[in-house]
C-alpha cells in the first residue's frame, strides 16, 4: 500500500531522493496514513468480536491497535512540524519535533498498557468464559498477517529515509504480532479444549504494550538528549578533510556532530595546519572544506584551525614522547593538539588534549596528574595545561 500511495502522490523522479526533506516528509505522511487505515480496520474487527465473545484479551488487543492508529496520527504531525523552516524561536529548525512525537506516542501506549494490566489482573481473579468461534480465530490470523506487512514495510522505509519514528512503528508492529499470537493461542485453547486463559493472555498483552511504550520513550528521548555520532559519518568527515593534505592539512580531531533532527546536522572540528601559513591561505582551505561538507553530506560545518610548528626539534621530540607515553598506557587514550611555546626564561608552555574513553574509570584529575608527572620527568622546566575529553 505504501508503494501504491507513493506512486500516486510522489513524482517518479523524486521517489528515490530520500535525502530531500519534502520527499522524506511525503513518505512519512504516506506511511502514517496507511497505518491509520490498517490499524483502524483491525480495531473495529477485534472490538466487535471481543465484545461479542466477551474475551478481554481480544478487547485489549483491539485497543492496542487503536493506540497504534493514534500513534500514526501523531507521527504524521511530527513529520509535518519537522519540515517547518527555522524561525526566531527555533533558529535551528523544527527537526526534533519527530522525536517529540515519538515520545508522546510512547507515553500514550504505556498508559493504555497499564490500564489493561489492571483489568487483566481483575479478570484472572474473577474469570469469565469467552465465546470463541472459527471467525474469531480467522480474524486474529488476518491481524497477524497485516502486522507482519506493516513491520517489513515500515522497517524498509525507515532505513531509506533514516526515520526514528517509522522505526519505532515497525518495532511496535513486531510487538503486535507477538501479542496477537498470544491472544490467538488463548482463543484456540478455549475453542479446542475449553481451557480458559483469557485473563493470563490479557496480562501478557498488557506487558508487551507497556514494554513497547517504554522502548518508544527511550528511542525518542535518546536523540533529544544527544546520541553519539554515526561512525560512518565521522569516517566520511575524516576522509574528506584528509583529501586536502596537499593544501596544508596535517590532521583533524575533536569532531563533534550536533543533530537538530533527521538531515539537519551541524559539525565542528579542529583541523591542524602549518603555523607559517597566512590567515588568508588558511581561510581559503577551511572555507573550501566547509562548503564541501555541506554540499556532499548536508553538514553545516564550523572548522577551527590549530597551528602546528614543524621546524622545532624540541617541540617535535616532546610531541613524540607524549604520544608514545599515551600509547604505552594501552587504555585507548590518545593525545592531540599539542602546542608548545618557548618562553623568555627558558621555560616551555605545553598545551594538549587527552582523549579518554567513557569506559576508563580514572578521574580527569588523575589523568592530568599522570601526564604532568611524565612531562616533568622529561623536562622539569615545563608548564602543562591539559584538557581531558571523554568520548
């Protein structure tokens, strides 16, 4: 259905342009509309057979589908808001609205899950015999088939357009397959052997609903708080910057990516260049790299230049010693941006950054003391300023 609607509402030449905000939004809205139609249909069918049979597990599964329909509505709203242009109140755009919509969906799903959890416990304490027939079983099987289609369709589309919201919908469909299968087993047990596990099936369905709500909340909150950058994205940035070695670039570090929604990323980084280059030369190279990152990857880049003095034997020796010391620690600790300045009194001021993985248990203060002790051991007439970066 998504492919059919895409052929109707998206121009042929634009259908594979997944990086386009307009095309991305169109796919998101189409997926949401298909989800509303299918989930609303499943809700009506399950509610009718649930009320007629008196099966709580089927009624709870019906309202699970209704919550999915509301989730699709909120998802569409998120896609629409995310495409709004930047304004005075939101200078970086509205891209994170998609994550907010996912958070709202997760909270709604959790509320519904807890409501049916309470009802299921009551049904276990006071069981009622449902009226199950072959039509009921057939509708549940159809529901599983529909949800499997929604899983594969939304997962495929989520990968293409990079949507957290659609990926959450796909995962929710998997959860729905499991919960409906549990309901189906309950119906088969009662129809075939007159074994009533309706309340227990409702309890399992409720637990799945709550679990899915928690996962949706987590998936939405994580990018709002700030996810680590995609390793492939970092690799592309490094490779692009490295292409300008013939124009003076010696290295790149401190790459930080700020995401303001899908397709709306900003990047800052430090590029090492020879200290004897003129400001005009440096600006030309840096500006070229920034334009390249924006044009090829849609990254709005801000680059800081770190000057490197290449003809100072003392500086080269000290840099080499510090880097070897860091490598010898064998803790995945690295150093960069080593700046060494000679003072009039014969003292040297040494500034550098130390990259430490989050898994390292040493405090920043201990790491600084360790490096200062090493540098003092090499040359007691040095003054160090060290910054620890966790990453």
